[in-house]
C-alpha cells in the first residue's frame, strides 16, 4: 500500500498539514511544487530536508499549486510518499538548449535500470526545451511496456525562468526523470482538454523545430496578432487564451501553446514541434468544456489501476486553463475529486506543458498543452 501525507507552506502560515493523512514510516519520495522564488530559496529546501532527511526531494516551480482541491499561488504544495512494496530511482541532467532535447531524453532514460520498471515521470525546464523531442528521446530509450508522464514546469505568467531541484534548491535548465519499480505497483494516466475550434485554420509553411515562422506563407506572429486584436499587447501571456491545434495525422491532434515571441523574426516559439505542412487551427475556450475535460482525464486515469480508487493522483494542468477559468480554476480540481473520490490524495501544479500518452492503446508519451493530465498510483 502507498502512504501519503501532505503539507502546505504559505508566508503567513508556514508549514501546515493538509487533511488527516499522516505517515508512520519515513517516505522515500517528497514532491514539492511552488512559486519560483520559493523553489530557489535554500532555506525552504533545508526545511523540507529537515522534515524528511532520508527522502529523495524533487522541487518544481509552477504557474500555480494544487493541494487537495485548492489552487494556490505563492505557496508550496508538498506531498511525502512511502511505498510499502515499490522503489524509486532517479536520473537528472541539465539541458543547454531546445536543440539538445532529444539527446537529453535519451541520456536520462539510459540512466534508469529497466528491470521491474513500471513507470517513469519526467519534470523538465519549461522554457529552454522542445518537449516533443524530449519525450521522443525517452520513448526511444525505454521498453515499450514502460509508460511515461510528466510536465514542463512553470513560472506563473512571467515566462522568465523555470526551476527544478533534486535534493537541493531549484535551478534552471534541469530535467529530472523518476523511475517507479515494483510488480505490485499500478499506475494510471489520463489527459484531456476541452478547447473548441474557432474555424480559423492555417497551414504551417515555415518552421524549425518548435519555432514557427510562417502560416500560409505569411509571417506567423503578425497573422496571429490580427486574431488577438487588443490582446496582442499582452503577449506572450495572452497567447495562452488562444492556443493552436495541430492536425498531425488521422489519429493525432495536439494542442500547442506559445512560450515566447520574436518581434524581429516575426516568429513564435512553442513548447513542442511545429511541423511544416501541418494544419493549425486557432482554438478558443468554453469553461464548461474545460471542466468536462478534467473529468474525462480523471476517468481515463482509473483504467490503468483496474478502476479502483488510487491512493495518490498527480495533477498537471496548463497555465492557459487557469487564465481562462479565473475564479473557477479550483472547480476543475473538484471535478477530478468527484471522479477519484475522497480517499485519493491530490497534488499537482499548473504547467507550461503536459506529458502523457494519448491512450492506453497508444502508449507512447506525447507532449500536450492546454490539458488536464493526471497520473494515478496504487499498490496492491
């Protein structure tokens, strides 16, 4: 069985317990999700280490923290996890630039022993990475039976610097891969969006990796600004409200979010590949459909654990959803709670990209944007 306890850190309250779950045995793993300034703070890391001196500690900067059914900012959502029958291993490295993403993914996966490996979870720098290439490298280097989920970590709506720490304060340009081992461990996953098409479709006519230069033979940024109207003054954050859906092939549509813009080149940088020749449609949001997407992701995540209630669920939702939902943001977390039940500990954060297979039949991990992505854990 998996045992969990959770804490929340705020400036006013310090460390406070969340719920009534308490560990009686030391955890092997601690996940701490929080604001960039807190994740970089060595005194925060030391406090966590003092609480759990024998645990692996992973810290991730966020665009908002999820703890139970609350969504917070400028806090730390901490989850300490003890596995009775399973073990956790780590691989970590730095990433120099987005072009290095494929090699980094391969190198990380090659560090993990594969015997009894059930699942891998990756937390990556959210700005200096091509998420498509990162997960491709991981997929190519792990056995096909091993599923992969994870996230590109966030920095609110600042898009300045994202941080990850492994047994130390957070630093930029880092990637951590966790391996979960054991024949008694079940892991589920689900990812869904809820965005709807605007009818504005264009063909990608010039791109390089995750940088988009032209749509329909015209400068991509200037065309996109025409659609944004007055909201163009708020780029790149306003782009989170109008992502692009790419029709990759007959089986795969993926949504991509802008991470940055280059006025001189009239280009846009995305979290993942923007292949030439692909049709891209500007999307818009309906809050009700976003809530339904969260419920769909939760239901899908139960399939991998036999339909039983999970002990722990890690929720990764996109910062764009948070901007659209505003004061309703916690409602999508409550929608997940309604599906998974009160026995499940919920933790997570808002991200710059979500990593998850499209389905249990199509098990290779993909980069998603603007989704709610859920990973569920249970030991039997």
